[in-house]
């Protein structure tokens, strides 16, 4: 995780008040977490750190896109990401991250690594069901879509008339009515 060193923020030397940090996130960031679901990643992360005497407030704001494959057609498309997250960092006797909004770090710590929080923010910002926008507006033309349309039950598929049905089935239907 040496590659994620750039996401470590030393807060000891900072004055009380507001501080801003900007990060560019790409595929290499997610390779460090062994996360391979994104084809390409182009995100900007703005971090606002408010240092107070007894705690730190971190405001994560990310925007950009991740290129993912559609769950229906497997066609790649750019999924827009625009999300934010607030984290409060307090000081205590020992490290504790049980609460997702509050991080407790031991007294004497002088820096915080935010890589895990960025990772979670981006992964959770992607919808669970990934649908290509071309499917919703009808502009995507694909072999998979045409095959799905062909096989889907609906008005296009012809229902067999009683003349097309094998006569042996008619004899079986008589069993249901004969009592």
C-alpha cells in the first residue's frame, strides 16, 4: 500500500481552520485495492479538512466517471459519479472505526490515511444495477438486445391457435373436464 502514501494527510502542522486538498483518482488507485470492476476511472476528489482543537472534520466531494460494463448487454459505458461524505475524526485512547461517520484515533497520531474512505465512497456511489443509458432511451443497438427482444414474451410472439396444437393435448384436456 506504499502507492497510497499520497492519500496520507499530516494534520499536526496545520493551523486551526479550513484546509483544502485535491486528488485525481484513476485505475491505479483501485488496483491497489485489487478491485477490477471498473474499466477506466477518471475522478476528482475535493477534500475539505476543518481542524478544530479537539477534532477534525473531513468533507469528501467526488465527481467524474467510472467506465463499467452494463449488466444487461455487457457493453461498456461511462457511469457518472457525483457523491459526498462527511467524516469526523476524534482522539481517544485507542483506534476505533466501528461507526462509519466517526473515526477515533489514538492521542499522539499526527497523520491520517483517507484512501479507504475514498475507495468506499466511489464504490458505493456506483449503482447496484448498471444499465447502459442507451437501453433506457432506445439508442443502443446490440446483438444481445435484439436477441432479448426476440425471446421476450409479448405481443410480437405469436400464440399458437388451437389448430396448431398437437391433437393429443386436446385428449389430455378432456381428462380435466371428465369427472
